[in-house]
């Protein structure tokens, strides 16, 4: 039976520390970290995520400015708002909740955000910085996953890490971070041959696939540390309602793994906590505070 990695507790501790840091930045440096959160359209899931982020900001004393644009907003209008926010010295972080409506090119939006205010870490220059080990803003979900791994395992050097999934927001930056920690990294994806055998070689297995219960118990090396990034909503017949599950078959995996993140309560809370972390860091960087 494996140990549960409690991402919620870790995220709460991180946020407590950040709240203290925000309080002293305000008092000692007259610096009030501030994030602008931009939501375009009426996607209910996006509205829920934005609400959770804004609430976390309030708990930590981080100022947040919400910009809710309607779903007919043009790309030019959104880029104009981003330009204003880039030039506003009181705004340290800018987050545009994705996905944006189809008339807007999300890459154009991401790359219009000043890299120093890009608290999601998606700007192409932040991606490049990560790939050469000069991390600036690092994507929140992989950063939070790395924090959990380091808390659980300490030094990751020399471990075999398998990341299943190669998206720009999770899989690729996760692999880059693990490589920086001197893991031997394999990135698996939909064309990978004999994925179960690839996974069985992993001391660290990160699942970011988007398919409920995809990673099977017998794909996991006994004692491995499993980070389940997946968030999938499925209908549970026994409960007669929807519930969230990960990309790992948790019940089987917990019998084999050394430690595993649950869903919910694992990586999810770390993503928002790391957004707060990036916002505080961005504010300090822009104010020239080490
Ligand atoms: P994407 O859909 O962008 O990427 C999924 C990846 O999984 C792709 O690289 C794809 O491969 C790979 N894949 C799909 N099917 C298979 C297969 N049969 N075998 C092996 N690999 C496969 O998803 P995201 O990275 O955005 O998200 C992944 C999961 O993480 C989702 O459940 C999402 O909800 C969750 N998530 C959770 C967050 C959190 O805060 N905890 C934040 C962000 C995402 P290919 O490239 O070849 O198509």
C-alpha cells in the first residue's frame, strides 16, 4: 500500500508562506503583488478556474483584477487589453484563461504577454529559457509536480523518469524540469511503442494524458513515485453523479507504487499555489527584490 502524497496540504503550506511574504512585501517594501486575470467568453469550466484563482489571491493578500470579456471579443481587442496590462506598473502578472474563443489565436495572445508578467510560463521566451536551464516563469502544473516530487524523494538525480504526455503546458515542461534535476527522462505519447513496458522502467512516473484510469497498476514499477496530473470528470454509476478521476487507475496503482498523488487533492491544488508563487516572484523581480 503506497503513501498518499497530499498535494492539498503542501499547497496550503506554500500559500501560508506566500501570504507571510506578501504581508512583508506590502509593509516593508510598499510592494503589493497584483495579477490581472482575463476571461473571454462564458465557458463554465474556465469561469470556475478563474473564480478559484481569484479566491486564492484574496486569501494570500494578492491583488487581483478581473477582466471578463464577452465571447465575440476580437483578437485585436484582447491584444489591446494585454498591451495596457503590460504597460501598467501596478500589474505584475497577467493570466489569460485558456481556451479562448475560436476567432482568437491563442499563440498570438500568449506571446503578446510580457515574458516577465507571464505567470503561466507559456510565452515562447519562457519556454526557451526553461529548455536552456535559465528558468524565468515556469508553468504552474509541472512546477507544482516537481515540488511534490522533491518533497517526497529529496534529490532526484539519476532517477528514471517517464512523463506520459507531451503537451506544451504539462508534458514538455515537466520533462525539462526533471532533466534539470538530472533525471534520465523519457517522454511517452500516443505513438510510443509498448507503453506499459516503458512505464515499468520508471522510478518516477508522471501521467498527463487526459484519459481516465489510463495507466494500469501492472505498468508501475513496485515502489515507484506516481504523479497523476490528469483531471477527468466521469459518471459514477454507484454514486449516481459525476466525480473527478486521474489518468492513473488509482485503486490498482496504490497497491504497487511507493507513493502516489490522489485525484482530487494531489497536483490540482499545487497548480493554483504555483500561480500564486509565480505572481509573487514576478512582483519581486519587477521591483528588483531578490
Ligand atoms: P493534452 O491533450 O494537451 O495532451 C495529452 C497528451 O497525452 C498528448 O501528448 C498525447 O499524445 C498523449 N496521449 C494521448 N493518448 C495517449 C495514449 N493512448 N498513449 C500515450 N499517450 C497518449 O493534455 P494536457 O497535457 O493539457 O492535460 C493532460 C491531463 O492533465 C488532462 O487530464 C488535463 O485535464 C490534466 N491537467 C491537469 C492540470 C492540473 O492542474 N492538475 C493542469 C493541466 C492539465 P500526442 O501528443 O501523441 O497526441
